[in-house]
C-alpha cells in the first residue's frame, strides 16, 4: 500500500512534468493559453476571460484548473488603421491530486497584427509570451500505509523526501503566429500555430536526476460561415504535441440568433467537439450584450471509461469584451470563435 501511494505521487508529478500541460476542451474561448498571437485579437476596447475545468470528477479532486486573463489593444491612433497591437496578462492555477501538486504561473504577452490589404480583410500576426512559473509538491497532504492507525491516518510516515526539491520556479518563453481572413466581410477563417517552452527549462522534483521540459507545438484552425441574415455555423480544430502526448480536437457549434439587435444581439450556441481517442464534448453557450458564457462536458469514450464511468471533465468559460461607446467606430476583421 505504501508503495502505491508513493507511486501515485510520482505519477502525478510525471504526468504534468513530462507528458503535457493543462489544457481546455473549450480552447476556442481560452485565447491566451492557446496562442500568444491571439493577444488583442478581438473587436473591442478590452477583453476579460475566466476558465475553469474539473478533470475526472469521479476521482476526488483529481485535476482542477483555473485561469483569468485580460488583454487590450493599444496605440490605436499611432498605427495603421486596420493594424492591431495587443498586450495582455494571464494567470493560471492547476491543482492535482487533491492539491498535492500545485502549478501556478503569471504571464505577460504581446502581439502585433498587420493588415495585408487596404480593407483589412486579411491580417497576419506574431505574438510572444513570458511566464513566471511556480510548482509546489505538498508532501504533508499525502497519506501512507505506515500512518494508518485505528482512528485513521494519524501516525507519522517513514518515507524520506530529503532527495526531493518541493518547490520549483523558472521563467518560460512562448511564441506564436496567426493569420485570419474573409472573402466578403461576413465570413471568416483563420490558421495559427504556437510553441510553448521554447527555452526548454529544467523541471524535476528529484535532486538525483535531470529532466528538461519538452516543447509543445500547437496548431489551430477554424472559421465562421453565415447561415441566413443572423445565424451562423462556427467550426474549429486544434492539434498539439508535447513529447509523446498528442491532443487533437475538432468540432463546431450552430449559432442561433435570439435577438437580432445589430449592436447588442443575443445568440445561443449549440454544438459538440471530439477529442480523438478520448472524449465527445457537447457544448452550450450564450452570448448576450458584451458577455459570452459557455459550458461543456467531456464524455469519456476511451479505454478508461470503465474506471471513469464515461465522465471526463466539466468546464465553464466566461468572456467579456468591452465594446467601443461609438457604434460607428472602426470595426476590425477579427475571427469570432
């Protein structure tokens, strides 16, 4: 039993250190974790974003991830009309194994998007993100077999953690590019790519070995096709690879307009995404005024479904975009996810 708990601890540390970063099924509404080049890529004054994911709820507090982000366009009067210069900040907290492993980071990002034509129908952008990372291993929260007494796990363990570093801090560097376009000003399509952990920092809790974080390459694409005067279909796909971990998600949502107010419409989103080899992800979203809220649930269909009872993870998102006070203000051709 003692070896089981110790192995489980190492498994958690290995999963997040060697396999893959925390990620969201609703990647399309978590722009600053998807691609630094999406910084400032929206039509408005500033944008606030919140995301929450509870992975594998059938296992008590297995993985919980929270993010908060803010980004805005700056120097709008000092750059060409259809260019966009964005800056942003992102904070992430990820807790694994009932908080035994905690991963926190704060990142600053910037991106510049250059219009490729006079109408601003096509743009290409480049972005960078610098991140300060802190990881902590809380061994005091672990319970081992030799701690078990008649009244519970109240004894002291003989496990030795002297060869472990329980706190890690380092600087990370990420970068990305992003292209978006339209054929008529109504539809839109985009293609982007990003790389995380470019500097491949050392990351290990053990003093006796060395491990360098594998870079993560992510590709994303998608678009929006109008259906009639007010409705539309949105589709997107994402593929990432980090060491031997591969994550591919594809899907889309139908946008049903409920209130056709041109300045402040109300739209209902119904759709689903599919993560290859893992889960079906039904999604529902509501856009009203300057807000958009979304909820999704991973229905596990992989070989793990007997243990997970087909429950993968619940996820919630909130996006707020502050619109210009003037309805006639310059409108950028930005992808709408």
